[in-house]
C-alpha cells in the first residue's frame, strides 16, 4: 500500500496541485492539517475536492491554522480522523487535529483535551492488528518536534498514545523547521514539512514500512 502524505498547505493551492501532478495516484492520500492559513471552510473544502478528484481515498485532520468549522466539514465529508477512526486495507487509522496550547488565538486545545480526542478515535480501531496515527502535531521529544531554538514543542498526548498503541507509522507536520524522520521502537515518525514549500512524503506499507521525504521545486 502506497501513501502520499501532505501537510501544511497553508492556502498554497498551486503547490498542492503541483505535488499531486508530480506523483502517481497512491492507494491513500493523507492530508495532515493546515489546509488553510486561517481561511474559510469553503477554501478547505475546495482543496479537499481537489484531493478527492486526484485520489478517491483521502483521510485528513485539521491544523492549528484551520478551524472547528473545517474539522466539522472533514467529518461531514467522511474523511476525518479527528475523534474517529477508519479502516483501510486492514489497517486502523486514527488521528488528531489542532495543536497544544500556544498563543490562544489558533485552533488549539489543552493536552488533556487532546488526549480525550485521541481516546475517542482509538475506540474505533482498537481491535486492529496494525495502526497508523495521523496527527497535526508530532509526538513530543522526538527528532521531528523541535523549533528553531531547539526546544521540543510537540504534543505530549501524541507521545503518550504512540507509546500506548505502538502504531507502525505516525504522519505529522505543524513544526515546519523540524521536517524529517524518526523512529521509536517499531514506529516510524514523519514530519512531512510544509507542502507550501513543495515538501511531502511517501510511505510504502507492506510487511515493513518504508518512508521517503520528497520535494518539488
């Protein structure tokens, strides 16, 4: 199974289109949040329309620069992994929108609430033999959650659920400067990097998980 993983579009539709045009259709397209840069729900829905025209199988979460209205739209459209879980090709997917508290004027929640969101999603897929998490913020204290000053600013809730459920893969974004790959025990962790700059990732899932970070000019 081939996954195309894209995060942090931030309203840059042209770059999103270029990535989709560059890559052959995957089995599943994952959009890991920040469809918009504080844009309206209609903008995010137009980007989702583009995504589904390219690949009918899309799973997504919202980011801190999105909104509760965008989250509700993703749920209504049947692609959301926030507070719910879905199965695809024998793998259980669940995830998380928004981010831990920062400035108070973005789409953010206390870690205690993020933990409850993840618990809600996990209930749908808890009997799956293999799991994949799609979380806008990366797990705390990894190679892919540090800001420019080197401080780890990922989610402690995502970290706790990674350790609890041991997914085969975590797809995240959010912290643009921490684009990269990490591994914890048997979990591969991706921070795809901002697609608004042409960054994305491809994951091949079979007996093993292979991940490649990619970029278009």
